[in-house]
């Protein structure tokens, strides 16, 4: 039986003179914490429903991909049992951290945390990467898919977490597939979260079909020039659009059980970048017009300069630095302090402003999106 708090949240809101039906409730965009179309009575993770024949097919496909890896748009074509491609990772996975994590959206972390596995290596090279110490180099311990499965069980049994959250897994999809199938045999019962940059191939997303419950994709930038400069990828937006559509085709919009925890669907993140808010507006419009107006979206304001951003330019290090230490401007005037400072990616070397974030959010709402990951005013989870 539902608690008083939940039963009051479930009740449609009364407006003067009429009662909103649950089905037109969200269309009127009243503030709602529980929209009935997205409420599940109970949930069984998708991997639990695979037949043994489907599991064997997944295993075979995973090994085949590892032998000739074209699992992401880098299309390296390497045999990962013998060598590595751009992602630097072979047939094992390199894991940096396994722990209950409390830095995710409330509907994922709940009270006990999201059972996060931070993989080392990445198929992107974002110059502002928040995890560059583990993403741009191998930094962690090598483990097999079977050992990875045992960590999932520890997170479930010891950590009491609400889900298994695979962070930056795009380059280890075959190993992830093998680990989930093994964990099923060991007794895993938690939903699987695929926490991705969206630089995935359609083959990867197909391989994950039936295994992943919640896709947690970023949509980072819109313009090709920005993708090339800041992500070191030529075609990021095209790949992200295809991947996100394929993810949504599999699991749909985000659904919750009555405890406020997300169980199935897509939760899309967009980190608003300083000076790039117009790209964010394109992204949210595209989502509303091409994927779903019911998409659960987190417009994020946490950007901070990291990794290569704000570092001294290579050309002004060492001897060149000494030569450049006393520059003059035209007319023989001494250069100002800011002119002297030659740093990398200066255009994003600041925090994002709240106005920039608000402008993206406003366009998202105008485009018809209405389910946002906001802080809950009632102290619980917004669902
Ligand atoms: S997953 Fe790694 S090896 Fe495979 S195509 Fe991508 S970067 Fe290359």
C-alpha cells in the first residue's frame, strides 16, 4: 500500500472547476511529480528476460566484435586480443573505480547510491574532460568480464545500490555484454545504466539491446567545428543523433517505480558550455522534434575548465615562453596582463553563466520538453 506521501503525489491535481485526467495532465504542463504514463508497478531488468539462445547469440557477437573492432565510429578494425585501437583498451577492461556513487541524478542514486563502474580509456578526447586522468590514459586495474561481473554482485550485495552504472563504456561494449550475462548467472537483479558520451556505433547499441535498462547519453555539442576542436571528433553530432534515436527505440522515455527510482528509459544530459549556448538550443530543439517531447532531460550547469583548458600553450613553454614573456603591442606599448597570457581553449576557460543555462532551458520548454531533472522542492525525488 502506498504511503500517504505517495498517494497524494499520485492524485491528479485539481484546478478550479475541473479535475485533470492523468492522460492530459502532462500536456497542460502543470507541475507534476508523478506522471502516470511513466509509472511502473514493478520492474524486471531486461537481461533477466533473455532466453538462453538469445544469450548465446550475444556472446558470439561480442567475441566477434572484439576480434575485429569497429564498435565505435573510430572504426579501428583491430583484433583486440592482440593489439589496441584509439581507445587504448584490449580484450580485458581497465577499471579505475567501483563504488556506490552519489553524484548522479536523484532518481539514479536514490538513498544508497548508483553502483558505478568507472572505466579507464575513452574513444573521445574532449579537451575539457572532467575525468581526463582516467579517460585519456590507462589508469586502473585490468580485469576480465567475469571479474567485472563479480564486482556488480558486490555492489548489489554489499553496497545495496539501486543499479549498475557503467560510466564511459563505449569502448568496452563487448566486455560489458559478457559481464552482464555472467552476472545474471551469479544472481544480479539490478537494472543496468549505460552512461555514455553518445559516440557509439549502431552496432554497439544493437549489441546492448536486451541488456541495458537505462541509457544515460550526453549530447555534448552541435556544430562540426566545435566537435573537431573540443572533442577531437569530426562527426560527433551526427553519431550522437543516430545513437540516441536507437537508444530511445529500445527503451523509450524514462519510467519510474513508485519509490522514485528510474528503472527504464532514456535520461539525456546536456552540459551547457560557456559561449556555446546556441548549440545547446539546437540540441534541445532536435530532441523535442525528432525523438520525444517526453524525453527526461538534465540541462546541466556544472561546467568547469578542466584537462587542457586554461593550460599554457605549448608554443609559450620553455625558451619560447621566455621570449614571449615581455611582449609588446602595436605602437610599442607593453602588453596588458591578459594579452601576455597565452592559454589553450581560452574561449571556454570560465564557468558557464546561469543566464546561459537558463536560455537553453527556456528554449527546451518552448520546444515542448517538460520532464527535467530539477532539484525536488518537496525534498524527495522528482519523477
Ligand atoms: S572501441 Fe576502441 S578499438 Fe574499437 S573502434 Fe572504437 S576506439 Fe577503435
